[in-house]
């Protein structure tokens, strides 16, 4: 009888331990279930690597075995943990005479090691089939590492960048295409990665985690039957391990475009520091490399300027600012803040302190994402006038004509007054502050949608510009303004790399041909500034100006995350419609990159997009409009399709093929958006349950 009771007790204890293990597995770790998603081709690991790599080979299927007879338990595999040793080497083939040859420095080594640990911490484990879980986690059939092999990750720095690439990457300080390449190889001893900068390593590590199987496994490394309870507890602790049981494999990869960006708009709605950092994290996992931060606009000036505190104290919150509030915390449990919190936050001064910006930049540097600030001028500056009305041109008739019943006076803005000297004093202070805190060599100055009619209406401005400067047309006013800003930038210039200015394409047709040559081409000026134009209206300025004058540009048209503002009926239609044009741009060698634009987006889905006719059409929440449309743009920026989208050249590009491409992309997106959802854990940003509604 005692023996029966003892057996029952043992069985009960075993069941209890299994239950506790299940609870620990289920609730202590983020889990993504592969079986929830239909994979296009189970034999292609590239279904799991996002964006698709340029070239990849795997020996066998990454998928789980369906039954024990299909699985060779003694099959060789690679096992990585957060304690795996990372070795840093320099390629011996690298020419010692190369001017730009750089060995691994301590800061880069520390950065890479921390990023590897970060991925182990945040990446979700995969809920495998019961067979695989039985073999790996419970260590049956001797599947654990019994060979005594110590697996390593070896990172080898290849011959350095060319002089041209070295200059374009600003001495390898920013990710910019040519320094983001990587080659990843497996062997019986572990993983070898070939790169020419730390940015390539970050991408390689992301692909590594996507192509492997991250699971929970028993820690048997020190299982020596030690009677010490603490040691026994440590030995029985389950740890994350990254398994590769389909080696040898290799990935050779590089980005299609040098610049792969996302625009966020805090001039229309304040986004918390943590929220912006989560956006940056998501971008990094998508292998994007540039956050274009549109900081100010008509509705808000949410930036601390120490010399002129009234700018942000009076300009950060006012009528027209979307919601005019933001929750100070972000949680995954609430999609909206409650009414009491909303009322409370309406009185909260929402602006970015300089220390906030430094925190965001530091996070961007860790994630391999550049932070490029935009101070929009001379238009979109109504918020400047909330503290200093004399800065903004007065034109009531112009504004009244453009009022609509929803946006009211905030539909179109009044520009800065180019005849007022205080305007340039203020601009100098603002740009001085921006350049003191932002580290990126690029600076965006806007120059879009400048309302010339407002300048013309103001008779005092017209008289002053003619009498004092002998200028008689709005285009001349703009040239005068541009010259003043250029002089301010020259005075603030701190180093030779500090010479890249971004502008929207609007400024090109607004200037006379003579002024275009003087201010936009600037070919013979020793102090010339590299100007990069951003296209958002189509291809007209490319044909008329950029191609003729060989000027570099960033392409945004068709990449608005609200397609109703573009010429497409659906977002997927935009992706197909512009592909042929992108291929043409690439051949010109002038396209440096593309950018997705999240204009006027907010964390909640309770604000509608407002078109020019004043009709509400779509939710403007990040979960609805940005995710997962950004995945489609991110992959297009990284991976070039293997066949042409030119329907004249490719007669086989039928609608059925397009539908299949779309279906495959959605399948992969469902899988990866789930991973992002589990990593970010903020449904005010990413909510994978909404994927089917937004494609």
C-alpha cells in the first residue's frame, strides 16, 4: 500500500512540475506560433528573414518534423546562447596601405555585444511542434550538444570602404548602404560574419535570429549532481537558446537603397519619448536606417529653445493641434486614454526637452537608425506666431478663402515675414540649438507649400522688400530668404561633414532659373552645401530639373501611408504602380533612397484623415495606417525584385501573378508583424490583430 501511495505521490509531483513548466513557458516568455501562419514555401528560410535577403542558401527545411521517424535526433546543429563568445577579427587580405583601413574599435565591439544581448532578451521564442519541443527542451534522444563543441560567432572586418563610400557614410559614422552589407556563413564551429562596419553586423544578427529557432532549453552545462540547492536550481533553469539544425547555410545581403526612411510628424501631434523610441526599434528590426523627424509645423512648436522659451511654452499646444494632448504613459492594455486622462493632458505642456532629444538620439545610435531633424520654414510656421506674432506674415483674406469647416484657420498656414530681421535672429537661435544636440550630418529645412499669395497680400511687406532690397516678386523674396538662411548655416558650420541640407521639391519651381543656379546648384562655390531634394508630388521635377542637373533626391511619392492622398485607390496598388518608376530612378544613379511618410498620425485610432475637400475618410492611428504597411515599403527599399515590373518588358506580369505576390507578402507580413507586436508590446503602436483590415 505504501508503495502505491509513493508512486501516486511521484506521479502527482511530476504532473505538478510539468504544470509549472508549462506556466513558465507560456507566461514568462513571448511566444509566436508558426502554425498560425501559412508559409509560402516550407523549404525556404527566406520566408522568415525580413526583408528578403539578396542571396540565401540553406541545406534543408527550417520547418519542424511532423513525426519522430522523420527526424534524425543525432543530426548536427549549431547552438548559440547569450553567453556565446563573439570574436572580432580583421581580414588579413585587407590592404595595410589603405587610407581608410580601420580595425575594430572598443566602442563598436561593445555596441555589437550589447545588441546581441538585446536580441536575446526581446526576441520571442518560437512555439515548436510537440516533437521538436520534446527533443530540444526535454533533451530526449541525446539532441543536446554532446560533441563538446564550443560554438562561436566570429566577426571579420573586410577590406574597407572606397574613398567615395567612406565620404558618403561620413567616415563610417552613419548607416548608408555601402557600409551595411554583410555575408553570414555557418560551419560546424558556429557562425562567421563578414562586414565592413558595425552596421552590417547589426543587420546580420537580425537575420540570424530570424532564420534560427529560439527556444527554451534546460541548462545542463553544469549538471554534476551537486547537492547545493542553489546550484541545482541554476542547473534546472531553462534558458533561451538559438538553434540552427539546417546548416550549412549562407546569407549574402546588402540593401537596395542607401537611405531607407520613415517620417514622423510631431508638429501635428505630440509623441512621447518612449513612443518614438519604440518606433525606432521597429524600424531597426525592419532594417530601415533613417528617422525623418518633422518636429515643428503650423499646429505646434514642441522643441525647447533655451534663448526663446516662449516659442515652446506658447507654441507647443494650441487650437488645431491634433487632440492637443498625449498620455504620459503608453500601455498595451488600453488603446485609448480615458476621458479624465484626456482632460488632464490638455493642460500639459507637450514639448521635447534637449535631454529628451539626446535620449532619442542615443537609442537611435544603438539601433543603427539615424535621426534627421526637420524645422520647416518659411511656411508651416503659424505656431511661431503664437509667442511672437510679428514673425508671421499677416494675410487674413488669404487665410479666410482657405478655411474649411473641419480644420478652420489651420487648413493653410501663414509664412514667416522675410522683411523682419527678428525672423533671422530667431532662425539662427533655433538652428544653433538643433545643431548642438542632433548629431546627424543631414538637416531638413522644409521649404514646402510656401503661400506666395500671403506675401503679396501684405502691402507693408511688399513695400519694405522693394524699398529696402529692391525686390519686387515672391520668388525674389524666397531667394532673399534662402540666401539669409544659407549664411546662417555657414556661420554655424562646425566641420567638413556638416554640409548636407534636405528640402522638399516645392522650392525648385518657386525660384527663377537664375536663382536656381545660384542657390540650388551652387556648383562653383567653395563653401557649397550638398542639397538633397525630396520628391513627394510625382516625377515632374525629376524630369525638368534633377535629371538635367544631376542632383540627388529621396523619393516619397507613393509612399504615403495614407494612399487616399496619392493617386492610388489602395496601398498595394501604390506599391505596384511606382515600381517601374523606381527602377528608372535607380538607373539614373541619383536616387539615394525612399521614405515612408506618416503625416498627422496619432497613437489612437479615433481621429479621421481629413482630405482637402473636408471629408473624413480613414483612421489616422499608427496601428491602423502605419502597421503593417511600413513592412511593404521597408522590404521594397531593401530588396530588389528578381524580375522586372515593367509590363512592356515583362509580358508575363499578369494580374494573377500580382495577386500571388501580394498574397505571399501578406503571409510573410502576418508572421513578422506578430514578432514585432510581441517585441514592442504596445498596441497603441503595433497591433497584429488589425493586419487584415489595413492591407
